[in-house]
């Protein structure tokens, strides 16, 4: 290429280099989502999971890791009257463990639950 052909690319190329240079890794706060729906099920095995049905009808299952889950997780049971309860949950990635506490990988986790009624 000749210098005159490159000159047309200079401003967009410079903007691209500046944009790429300013990217930073995503922080945990950037990886969260908030979803509203109704509680469908709660079940425990090595981990305890809460399933909600979002307002769009999609089922979402996450580790029950919110402070609201602590008492449920201790006895591996959620009060039955909460099935169908409207909630808003914060979803982040959590650690899924086996029965011995060994981390097996990541899984979506509900880290905060707000009861909407």
C-alpha cells in the first residue's frame, strides 16, 4: 500500500487501538443480572437449588446462595407456602461443590432474593 491509501485508515485505526487499549477485565459487579418471577421449586442434593419462572415463562435454576436461603439450606427444605411467591433475584456465578466441599465448577447462583408481595 502507498502512504496515501493508509492515510484514510489512520483515524479509524487509531480509534480502534485506543478502544482496545482501554478495555479492562469484567468485575464481579459487571457479571450480575436481576430477574423477577415466581418460585417454582427448591431442592437439595450436594447443593441446594432454587428454580423460578421468569416473567417471560422461562425456568431459571440457581444455587440458593442468598442470605434468605441460609435457614432453608440448613434443613434442606424451603417453607411450602413460598412456592408461587413473586420474587426478584440477583444472579451471579457461584461455586458448585460436591458432598465433601470440593469445588466442582461454576454454576449460576441466586445471591439475593427480594420477596415482591
